[in-house]
C-alpha cells in the first residue's frame, strides 16, 4: 500500500527548517570549520562549580525534595521574587507591585516570545521589529504567518521617529493599521547589531504609536542587558518610561546567556494581567511549568551571590574575546577594504558591513569561499524583517577560545581580501 501524504495544518505546512539547523549541518559536513555563527556561550567559563554547589546544597536539605517535583506554571515563587528584586534595582516603574506580581519564568526567553506572538497574532497580522533584529524571532514570525515590518532607522542605526510616523500613516491609509499587533525591540547590546537603544529613541516609538492611535503591546527583549563588558547601558526599559505608560508592556530576559545556556531559564514581567494570563494559559498547554529543578538551582545560585560572581568572570572574558576577533579583522586589513563595524560595549556579536556590492548571503560565492576556508558566519540578510541588505554579517565571539577566534578572524579576513 502506498503511504498517503500527511495532511499538515497551516502551521505545519509553513514550518521550515530553521537557518541555525542549516548552519549546524554545514559544521557537521565540514570538520575543522571554525564557527563564528552560533550564538552559544563559552564552555570554558560556564559555571560548573556554582551549579555543583547549588545541587549539593539542594540535596543536603533535610526537607522533602520538592525541587524534583513538578513546579507551578508561572514559575518558582522564590526565583521570581529574587529576579524581580534584581530587575527593580535597575528600574523605576510606576507600579512596583505589578512588576512583582506579574513576574513569570519560561523555558528560555524564546518560549516567552513564542507565547506572546501566539496569543497576540493571527496569520496576516503585522509586528514592528527593530532593524536589524533577532533572526530566530523573525523566523518564528514567518512560521506563524505574521509579517515583520522594520522600524525605520537613520544612517547611524537610530530609530527615525519621523519615518516611523510616515510608516504608520501609510499603514492607516492602506487600512492595515488594525493588523498591527505588537512592537518588538532588542534594546540592550542587541543580537545582531550590539546596539542599545537610548531612552529618547524608545520613547519616540511610543509617541509615534500613540499619535497614530496604535496603542499595541510592546515586547522589550533584554536578553543581553547583564552582558555588558565594563559599564551597564543605563537606559531604563519600557516598564519605567512615561511615554509607554498607556501601553501593555512585556519585558523579557534570560539567565541563559549571563549564566548557563543549558539550564534554559528565561523570565519576564507583564504590565497587563490579561495578556499575562493568556500567555500562561498557552504555557499550560505547552508544558504547565518550566523545569522546577533548574529553577531551584538558579534560586540557590542567586540567593548565594553566585550570579553576580559569574557575571564578574564572564564580562571581562567576553570583552577579551571580542577584542581578539576585532583585532584579527583589523590586522587582516578589513577597514582598508571598505568593511566597517562598531566596537561593541556588550553582548556576543560583531556586526559587520561589507562593501555595498558584496553579496554575503547564504548562497553567495563569498559564503561558500568562507566555508571552504574553514570559517562560518551568520549572513546578515537573515536579520531583517523586510528590505534586507545583502552585505551584512553577524560574527559571534561567544563559543571559540581566543586562539581559535584569532585564526577564524584570519581566515575570514583572507577571504575578504580575495573578494576585495
Ligand atoms: C535577542 C535574543 N532573545 C532571546 C533569545 C532566546 O534566548 P533563551 O531562549 O536562551 O533565553 C536569544 C538567544 O540567542 C536572543 O539572542
């Protein structure tokens, strides 16, 4: 009997292999390839001792091992309270109690992003995204059939409020404003650009939206807020900025990048109890609670000061790694060949602009030449919701050690030289 094709749902039909899977298979097919692509953390500085101590301390408790039991859908109260306290030390929200009460834990911040988009958007709806933006989020929107529209930026990458007002007016004229469901910004040491938004820019987005009568939920993704190298980026989040007062606000962050990616714990707080309730209902359908043991470990770590100790270790380590890659690219002569980038003050990425005529996309001759030379990167065109330029590249200095970063930078520079 011939097998009948499976009749997939619309979501199943839209689902495509994520680009990261394609990049990973390139890695497997090409042993010896040095990856500047994956946004992973560095195995050398993962907090083995802190996690062991936390595990031992849990096991030594004389009480029942509740930490090995299912937890609650919204997350462990102790961990939520500690994380809310850490967030409130950086913020001045008008309703502090709301921030605490509406705090939640997710399976990485990725899950929170998916929950938010699932409860807010139908196929054909629109989400405003920063330009460039987090490519896994953009792929998620494609998977949900949702249209990403970029927040306009000027030549320095700052949000252009005048152009945003015109964009919103265009949506209104085409009767599409009603399809605008949310705005998404990665506002601290962004993936991929390493840029941070200042308070004026953030407030200008709110003012433009309010002026257009589009008081839609804002999702602020602060995944890299704690991963500054020397000084924090001092801009407050949308939770505290008066321009966003009237908007439903979802603030998301994670303990993966600043502590242990493998524990996969993310968190957030929502100013709107109705929106939070909907997200938690859907989380109940997904998993009815994030791994309780991982949350218990992190609660131990934070309560014992282990989070701050780990941040003290990784901030200078990632800064050194960033400088190794940056200097390798300078030594390889990239600036003289017309390449440019801003030296980041935090995060895990260098965001390169190649000469305008150089195509760096996944199928380009340049990308193939890099793989042949033994170095992999994320093509920057994946990081745009629309109107993607072809000459951008994201390089991650997260995974490789310093010697490999220098070698990867040299290989990359040699290819750039051949195409220069
Ligand atoms: C901007 C941004 N947001 C969210 C995430 C998701 O992180 P996690 O699910 O590990 O918390 C990432 C991961 O790379 C990211 O770069």
